[in-house]
């Protein structure tokens, strides 16, 4: 790029001790973006050296338990017309690498929601799950992240009249196999502390209540998880939660009720999930198993077969599902 030429695309990140994953992340995107802005919150490993090898601009930042503040620091530095936000444990897929710049040049939208493809570890029913997050947006001083944790750019874009559209660009996320964050700290414990602190100020925030319920579930505090997720559902009278988030809320309640042997509630919430996402594999599985316990064998087999044929089913889970379907009289 010649001197004085306008930058099209900036990558903005926040990192700390990401030497295990950062190279793969930057390798997937460095030829696509025009600049890399990295806010480092105190790395003590080789993170900074890896970032420098990709000619990143590194900003030293004192961590204040506020993800939005850290992300917005990177936005203040970025000079591109568009900003792409990634986490260190994410990579752009090959098709996204090829199409990203062209997409920004031809869209009339102010921001794009990209597909975040979470790769789940062994032992999970679902090999991967997709959901949309706004990760690509025009560089505008009015667009800033909100929320101390599970931060979002979408609210500020919408408040300023920006148009957000969905795209088919895919980011692969590989972080859910780890239960710890930088420094060996429990992810759930870290999140719990920040969520509880934030909810003292905004106790009726349905999105934060949802995230708190998810955190309780991750920690095995199932009773609190159910109570908090149901509170999030009740508080969401204005439909602040996106449909995909509501579907996840219902799915997690279905799982929790199944685990606590409340089969009617499990079926009810799984059906609520399927009303929003008809192909949600976890909801299909939960209904099938709950119906089995209710001795509705034939109906259970229908849902279990749908789960068995789902493209996102983990290979290791097929045998168990085959056994259940056989018990129901199928196959």
C-alpha cells in the first residue's frame, strides 16, 4: 500500500498470554487486513513477539475488568474504513479470507454479523454450533462496545441508526475446549465475578441475566442456573434478546430440566427452542430422551432420529443414539 492511501480494513483485538493460539489467528487474516491493532493487557509469554512478527501495532493497557473499555481502546487507534474484531482463539475460514474485502466494498450496510462457528470438544453431542455476532463494522466514532463482559457493538450501531445485515462469512472459534483463561484462571469464575458486579447496577438486564445463568450452568450450580435463566426470560418483555439468544436460553433450560428429571418442563422448553430454531440438535435430543422417560416411545424415536441424522452430530455420539433409536423400534 502506497503512502497516503486510505486503509480499508483494520483488525482489532485484545490479548493476554495467547502464545498458543495467536499465530494461527493472525496467519488467517494478516493478508486480508491493512493494519493490526492489538491491545495487550499484560502478556508475560511470547504473545507480543508473535504480534510483532505480523507488524501489529501493540497498545499496552492496564486491565480494568471491563472488556468494552479494552476493545474500545483498540477502536480509537484503528484507521481503516472498516473494523474486523477477532479473539485470539479464532481464525477466519478460507472462504471468509477470500471474500471479506470484497464484501465490505459492495455492501450498503453499516455492519455485518458473521457466523461464529464454535468447535465443541469431545463429549459434547454437537460437533460445532453456529451463531451470529456483529464483528465487522464501519469505523465510526459513534460505534463503541457496551458491557463490562459479553460486550456488544450492536446496541450502539442500532442506537445511531446503523443498518446491520447478516453475512455468510465464517469465523471458527476453538476456545470452548478450555475451561481456563489466561494465567490458568477459571473462565466461569472470572465471568461470574464481573457479571455479578455489573448486575448490581442493572439487575433487570435480560442479556446479562442470561449470561449469568449460563455461567451458573457451567459451574454445576444448576438450581441457580434455572432460576436465573427463567428470570432472564421473564425480564425480556421488550424482546431485547435476539431470537438466536432466546433459542439458546430455552435450550439450556431444557437441558437443565432434563438433568434434574423434570421431563415435562424439559419438553416444554425444548419445544420453545425448536419454535425458533427447528433444527437445534440439542433440543431434538432433549425432547427425545425426555419423552423416553415419559414412556412415549414412538414419539421419542422421531426426535432421536432427527438428532441422529443432524449434520452437526459428533461422530462419537452416533453409537449411543443408534442404541436409543433401536430401543424405540427404529433402524
